[in-house]
């Protein structure tokens, strides 16, 4: 999948997420399954991490939706040379200290044209997979480049954040 298609998929993700968040805020009984699932994730995230209040989780989703625009993504990426001929498998050990804190690492791997292999934090194991499922609905071909795993085996590079290691 080329860079333009990846940008387009993430822009569409941002737009859909914005629509879902608007419906969630403006409707007492969300109609769509995605919005119902989003509401459930926002309200149950605190079970996995006591700091993940509904307000904090909502703020994280809103920040992601607000930043996935074609102009800002293109401007960010224009200073990089992105080669997609021989993509690497990039393992990402996800932090769990803030809701969706690993989304930026995910975005960087995907925009660079590499394959994402993520090890989710037990404290934030539901939110990013929700966004990834939305992304796969938008661009099914991207599924081949995304994997969640318990062990990072057979990877070419690793990103680890959220600790002092």
C-alpha cells in the first residue's frame, strides 16, 4: 500500500472517529454499533488502568481525530524519504500509562511503509485494536501490515517507550 493510500486511510479514520465522537456526545442512545462499542470502551477502560477515566480516554480519542488531516500528515511526512520497496517488521512495545499513548508509534510505523508488530500493554489493550479495526474496514489491504502479539519474534527493529529501559 503506497503512502498516499495510507494517508487517505488515516484521514478517513480521523473523519469517522470525529463523527462517532459527535454522535456519542450528542445522543443519549447511540444508534451505530461502532459508537456503542466506543462508548463501552470509554466507560470500561478504567477497569484496566485506574488513571483511564472516561474524560481522559475521550480526550485521547478526540486528539487523534483532530490530528488526522491530509494537510498535516502530508506536511509532517514531506521532510522524510519513505521507501516502501523492502518493508521491515517493526516491533513496538506499547506503553500503558496514558490512553492510546502508543498510537503515535503505530502511526509512525504505518506511515513509514513498514509492518507493525505490536505488543500491547495489559493496561491499554482495547483502545488501539478498536482503531485498527476501523482502519481495516476503511482499507482492508492494510491488515497484512498490522499484527498484535504477545512475543516479538522475527522482527527487524523495535520501538519501546514508556519505561526507563
